C-alpha cells in the first residue's frame, strides 16, 4: 500500500509552536488531510506523546513518537520511536543535558503538557528550545543505539541544519534525511530523502508529507511486527518519495 | 557611540534602518544562538554570519541593539521585516567576523 507519512510535527509543548496545536488537533488534521502515518516531534521532549498516542487511537491514524533533538552545534535531528515509553525515556535522558538558558515564557512562548482532551497537565519550566550539551555525532549514535529512526532535519535550511551549522552531512547512522526541496548529492550522500511538514501551526499540518510503499496492513494497530521497523526497512530500501509542494501529492 | 556612528565608522551597509539609534556599549561575536542567548549583554552589537529571522528573535530577547552580518551574506526579506518590527538595526559587512570584531573593539574603546 502507498501511505502518506509526515514525521515532523510540533505541538504546544514546543515553545515556538502555536498554543492551539494540541496533539489531538494534529491527529485530527492529519486524518482530515489524508495522512496515514504521523509523528509528534517536539523540541527536546516527548512529554506530549502520551496524549498523542490516545488522540491517534481515537482518530484511527498510525502514530510514531519522537523528539526533534538539538545538538550542541544547533543541528536539529528527528529521532523516532515505536512506543511512547521509549520516546519518554529518551526525553528523560536529554533533560539534564539541556543548556541552562534563562527561560521567560512571555518572550519565548509557553511549553504546555496536555492530555488528549486538551486539558492542561503541566507547564515545563526550563527552556526546551535550548541546545543540548551533546555533539551531533554522539546524539545520532545514542538515538540509533536506542533503536530510533534517525533523520537529520531540514538539512538544506539556512538555520539549525547540518548545512548551516556543520557545512556538510557527516557520515552517520541515519535512516533518511529530511529536506525542504530537491537536494544536491553532497547533502543527501546516498541516504533516502523525505519531506516533512515541520508544523508549528495548524495550517502547517500535512503541508509536506512524503509517500512510502508499505506492506498491506502494516499500519493496522494489530499488525504483526513493529511499524517502526517496517518503516525503517521501507526507507532504507528506497520506497519513500518526497513531495516538494502540495500540488505534487495528487500526482502519480 | 551610537549605532549610526558605528555604521559609518566601520563602513557598514545599513540594511534595516527602522531602528532606535541607541548608544552601543559592547559587542558579542558568535554563530551559536544558544550561546548568544546565554552570554551576550543588552545594548550590545551581535557580530555573526547567521542571517535569518531567528537571529533577530534572539537579539530582541537579549536586548541587543544591532546585528552585523559578516561576509556579505545574503539577508532574507523575512529577517529584515522581523528586525523592523523589533526595531533592531541590521548592518552588513563584506569582511569576516574576525575583522569586524577587531574594528568594533577598537571603535568602542576610542575615547
């Protein structure tokens, strides 16, 4: 089956995202806009993944649980897990390694933990938009060791990317690289390329998904085997096709 | 030294002139925005190659008066718009951060 996937979305937990963008709104909009598989990837934290799991169950859409981690060089990396617990564990391991920047919610934005009914559970009091005290190579290796799908984010963007911060894509344990537009070979280096919405506002959800061929039934909650591993296999065997604008989605 | 005086003393091109012409007391040279957030001082100038609107957001957060973009890096329109909204000056130099920082240091210490 051909599935539409979007692995890069921020909820109201990310200080730079809209407060409207609850995990349940992402799940609902993803379904309404035709996605089959969607991941939540807040900056350096997975605390809204429990709500996202429940919201996706209600909407009948397949979820993955992730974090967009920020290396000390300020390179963003999407790290995806198959279960809420693995994502929460990874987030917990990052917490003590966030650079301790002064956090003023008035200026930087609130960081809201919610439940699947948009009830507020907590406000995170330390700044999640900060960089971690871990280098890019070490961060990717650690996420891969934990079994994550590792995707350097928006590698062709002029900020927070391997190209802007490192100047090139170093060798690493990546399953794919995420891009905003067709990539020159020196930035993809043979890795599969996916598009991603990097949504921060409701209108961004599903703006840049990618298509991927998956085995029949792979997205059913009762499917044998893990969706994460099925997706990893599909990415690595070249069965993903990025879309560079929404008009291309309806194409062949 | 005011921002306008600094621009002419260092031969900088003013890209965004809708700023408050404040007195500059210090500078900070860095391309890591989290480092700027943690260590730059208010009423200073940021010397950087990070020509994008997030640099403006950090400047505004810290209370920086101006951003000097080095190496003639192209400056996107959304950075100029953000700087205008925040009244942060955006100045452009063809020189490297090393050279701009040296000139800035000398200019701020001249009696």
